[in-house]
C-alpha cells in the first residue's frame, strides 16, 4: 500500500507564516473520531477533516471522489467498522487513509483531496494551497458549526 509523501515544511511550523493551527495532537486519537473544520475550496465553503492513522495525522476535503457529498456517517466518523478504510456513507466508496486513494466502490481511480498537515510541538497545523484557503471570519469568536454564508441584507437591512 503506497503511503502519502511526508509532510513538507520546516520542523517548526511557526517558521511558515501560513500555518493554520487545528488542535492539540492529543485530541486526535489513533483511528478515532476526526476533527472537522471549515475551509474555502476554490473560493467556496467546504468541510475538511483531520484524523490520526498509524501514528500520522492526515487531512482531506470531506468530499467523495465519486459524488461530491460529505462522507462521514456521523460527524467526524469516517472509518469503517474495522477502522481500516475511510468510507463514504452515501455509496460505500472506500479510500486508504494514508494516501486517500480509492481502494473499492464507485470511486474508480479517484482519490480524496488532501490538505498538507504537520504535527509539531504537540500541535497540529494545516497549510493553505492555491485551491484550499482558510475561512476568515469577521468576528474572533470560535466557530464550531458548519460554515454558513450570510445572506445579503435587503433594503431594510435584514437578510
């Protein structure tokens, strides 16, 4: 089974100005519940997830390669019953956790869209790319729910 390339970047994520903190490394249990977070994919709101598998943290856009739907069967639950494969809850497409490549089901030769992640100093960070950018909220308050764009206000100032 081929592995994803090792994370790029410096050993100290603080050396990169684009490092986006995700969580403490201890929050991601081996083959456990994934951390869900919001990103902008090609300028549009999307969900991503990070999970720990065989001691490594991996992250992907929460979108099946077969049909662009979110895959978790419960929030943050992506692995099959044996905790071996990432499985799409809609059509059963199965992906290898370390590389995101399709191994079974209707995803063909597709693969999950990866995010660059790094674990350093007990923390997990992700790094934006040309296509995947952080969501910038107007308020500094923590946002734990899904990204919901705000409706444009009408003439009376209400959406």
